[in-house]
C-alpha cells in the first residue's frame, strides 16, 4: 500500500497513464499528470472528490479548478470561511484554503471521467495516508458515492455499515464523514443537487468543526 500522500510520477494504472500520454499531444499546455491535493497538510476539513476533470484539474493542476464543478465548490467554501476567495481560476492565482484541503479518490483523469474499480483501489493508499494524517475530530466530506466508498475503504471499515446518502453523517472512528452529491454539471443542472442542498452540508461541517453542531 502507498504510504505517501501523492506521487506526481505515479504510473501504476496503465490505462490512465496511457490516456494522459495521449492527451499530452492534444493539449500540450495542460498538466496531464496526477493532480496533487490542494490545501494545508494540517487542515481539519478534507473534501474528497472523484477524479480530475478533463478541462479542469487535468488542465490547471489544481483540484476543481477550471471546470463547472469548481464554481459551486469554491463559492461554497468561501461562504463558510474555508477559502480566501470565491473563485479558483488557476493554480497560481493566490487563492488559499483555510483549515481545509481538497483531494480526489483518483488522482489521474480517467476516460469519460469514469475510473474502474482497480484504479480507485490503486489510488486508495494515497487517500489512506491523507486520512491517517488528519487530527482527531476532523471532518471529511465525500462528494459522491465513489468518493464515499473510497474513504470507507481507506479507513479499513465495512462498506455495509456506512450507506451513502446526501447529507448523511457518519461517525467513522475518530473522524466525522459527511456525504454530498457531487457538484458536477449534470447534478446541478438536473436539480439533483441545488445550491441550498450543497450549502447545507458545508454548514453542517462548519458546525461540527466549531463544536456548535446539534447532536
């Protein structure tokens, strides 16, 4: 199992490595490599997404930066005091996260944004290392079912004991895990996830971290 948080040279998934190699010819200015987590190593709030987006993180090199999903995510982070600005334009735009870090269950862009199970598993050691480094009483927000399952696996817990659902809250050992539908273009444009629904889970995360959450 991986013991480090991240490896920009990782090529253990042949399908993903080959896909990125091909994109380098079509989009030479893009990052086209594994995308590193963004935020402080000692953050108490960890947001876990699925994987980099083609013209978002895979282009910019920063999670949720440059694509539709990032618009709502960073606006909501800023509204709850987790980001210094409401928009993330580029990896060098000066934006800072506050007591927060963003990562992905899979660090490389997968074709059609759909990693296979073996790829999620191959990356799980990186996520496990991140979770292990969190302090007691930290909060993890899983964006979507794949991220939720990756977190449960990385913590060494039984999937059957932790059922994914929007705004579901779980006590996962010393951590609190909160679920949300992913802030993808599809989910927001179809109304499966509204801005109010997304705001709700961040408000809950903030309350848990601040010790003001109702039991």
